[in-house]
C-alpha cells in the first residue's frame, strides 16, 4: 500500500504533536510523575521536609503545585492530626482504588463465571447421568440416618447460609441485576433488610457450624476406604458401581472440611467487617506466610486491613456458594432417597446399603451384639 503526500503530512503532524506533548509533560511546567514518586520515597514519612515553605500548596489558585505535594499525598504520605482518629492523618488512600477495581472487576466477573459454571456443569451432569436411582429399588424398610439434633444442626447451618449467600450476593451484584428490575425504592428496602439480616444471621451460621463440627468431626476423619472411593469417582459416573463407604464417604468428607475451614474463615473476616477497624487479621497472617517464602506486605493500615478482609470474605463466600450449589443438587434432585437423611432423618435401607455399605454393616453388627432383651452382648474379641 502506498501513502499519498497528504497522508504523509498528516502522519508527520501527528508525530510532531506526540513528541511535543511528551516533551511538555517531561518539562518543569507539565505534570511530572517520576521525580515526585522518588521524592516521596526520600523521606521516611513520604513527605518532603518543607515542601510548601508554609504556603498553601499550589498557591491560592492551585496552579503552582508542580504536582509534588499531591503526588506525595497520592502515595500515602501522612500528616498529623490532633483528633484521636489516626486515619484522618492520611488524605488519600490510593490502595482503595486497587481494592475497588478488584471488587468491581475480577471478583464480580470470575465470581459470576464460577457460579454460573457450576450450574451449567450440574445441568450437563444431570442430562448425561440422570438422577442417581436406588438401583435395587426401595426396600420399604428405613433406618435412622441422622438424629433430630443432627438435623437441627444441619438446618441451622443450611438456612443461615442460604440467607447469608442471598443477602451477600445482593450486596455485590444487586445494583447491576436487581436495581434495574425492581427500581430504587424496592431495591433500597430489600438491600437494607438484607444487610441487617446478613449481620445478625451470621451468628446463627456460626452456631450451626459449631454444632455440625462437634457432631460429625469423628465421622469425617480420613480412612483408607476413602482412597478407593476417590479412585472410583464415588461411583457417580457409572451405573452399578458403589464403592464401600462408612457413615460419610470421601466426597462428603471433602465437603465437610471445606465447609468447616471456609466457614471459620468467613466467620472471622465477617466479624472483623462487622466491627470496622477493631480487628486486624491480615498483617499477622501475611507475616506468618512470609516465613514460607511469600513476600506479602506486613505494614498495613487499618483501612487496608478492611479491604483485605472484604476481598477475602467475598472470595471465600463465592467459593462456598459454588460448593454448596453442588451439594444441594446431589442432596435433592440429583440422588433419589438422599433428602430423607436431613428431612425425616430416615433413609431407605437399600439406599443406605448402596451408598454407605460399611456404615450399614456396622449398624447391623452392633444390633446383633445387642440381645433382644436389650442387654448388650459381649463384644467379640478384636
Ligand atoms: C436446600 C439446601 C440443602 C439440602 C437439600 C441439603 C441436603 C443434605 C443431605 C441430603 C445431606 C445428607 C447426605 C447423606 O445422608 O449422606 C446433607 C448433609 C450435609 N450438609 Fe446439606 N443440604 C443443604 C444445604 C446445606 C448447606 C447450606 C450446608 C453448609 C453451609 C450444608 C452442609 C452439609 C454438611 C456439612 C453435610 C454432611 C456431609 C454430607 O453429607 O455431605 N448443607 N445435606
């Protein structure tokens, strides 16, 4: 392609304009970023010793600043204040922009993909595998899977989590998804109530978490059977395959530990967000992680602490929502006979034999060891 003279001329003018702009920005008159950042680093506090010589920065019309003092402030330079709130000594907290960009960027984007992704995966799984049936059909006999107190623990945890998940996701996505549909009045009312619910229901979640942990931790310790269960994919991907399992299979154990670990971390970050600037979790955690080769910042301001708490709280909440969507699927539509375990507490014997064979054998053995009169027979020698 050949360029005509007119185009060469336009190109030349554009180049000149570009060079002139560049030179101007590097001159003393234009805004200059590099030197001022260096200046900010020269003194420990980030402030020049006497940058304005006692005058109003930039003169009364603000046209004489040379950028330096504002750049120092932008880079986190702090002054002193006589009120008790140290945060007021910093005019601009630039990390706030990083946090906001993360929150309204990757967090929302990848969070939405993860949640929609798991729904899509489950839909495909359902189309391919269908509902996992009780292969031998219902026996008509049921056995008790969970006592009332276990079900209360499960539903305290589950119902509180669902409220927290919905109100939390509304805080993150609501203004983009619900506001245009509901309008500002209804959306405002829902969001205020959602926020109040989120704050208080968090405590019910913690109660449920402790109950479930205490009641089920012993049944969720790893055993050798779990390895075989994992290698056979839990029998989920092929019909007529039922790897042996105790009261909880390896998949359930993984869910249990994810719920406990993420649940504890969600609770602690949640409490620190509920009482702003009171609890600093991240500087110490980062210092600990740095022993293992990380290079994380340990000199965090109280505002940065809150920003990390919010970001980590949200990341974990979305991870937990993804895990729980899969759990709800398999505990309801995905598997025939499972819901009774946390509904009435009773499950069909054939369901139990297929999914938790060792657990059923142990129960039957224990029953055999109990005399019909109710006396416990001597336990066989091990
Ligand atoms: C509508 C929502 C839910 C349904 C239908 C449901 C269903 C079930 C069922 C059927 C079981 C027993 C499985 C078995 O007997 O082997 C179970 C257990 C369990 N659920 Fe849920 N659940 C729900 C929500 C939740 C939530 C929100 C959490 C945690 C935040 C949770 C945590 C657990 C845990 C830790 C277990 C024990 C491990 C397991 O069986 O997977 N559940 N759930």
